[in-house]
C-alpha cells in the first residue's frame, strides 16, 4: 500500500463491510496504475504523486438518503467522457474532477483503471 501521512487506511470506513470491500477494490485499482502516496483523514483517502489524482470518500457521511456507499473522485487534465460519472466539474482551468458512485466491486473495472492511469500520469 502507498505510504500513509496521517491516518490508517484500515480505519477509514471500518464500520461498514460493504464500504470496506469497495474501499479495498478502489485502492487495488489505484495501486495498479503506479506508485503514489496517500493521506487518510476523517473524510477521505487522498492519493497523489506530485499532485492529487484520486480520492475515496463516503457520501453517506454527509447525506442520508440514496447515497452510494463510496465515491471515487478522479482528477484528469481533460473531461473523460462517460455516462457513468455522477458529476464532472472544472474547479480550476485544465483540471476536471470526475465523481463516480461505487455501489459494487465490479463498478471498479478496466475502464476505471484506464481513467486512473490517465489521472496518475497527469499528476507527475
């Protein structure tokens, strides 16, 4: 696993078995694209190289009804076209934040790994 700079990954979402499985699947996908470091806080796990490229967080910490157990947010230098995104925003010019709701382990597939690879490459 990437080096932790704050909390422990194993503690994030420890209260929900489903969220833990999804968290672990997302981490495996992130690790598969290349080396990175991470920072685990109360609200998220952030992965970075020189810049951040992926975040894992749980909307259920903030919303009650209909929220996915996990969201994988990916920062890319351009809009990644897909109907799978819950939301895409451009918080700063040339940085597109893509938010993917993850409800099943199979939601983190080859397409998601390709998106992560793009984000990882841009974060150097």
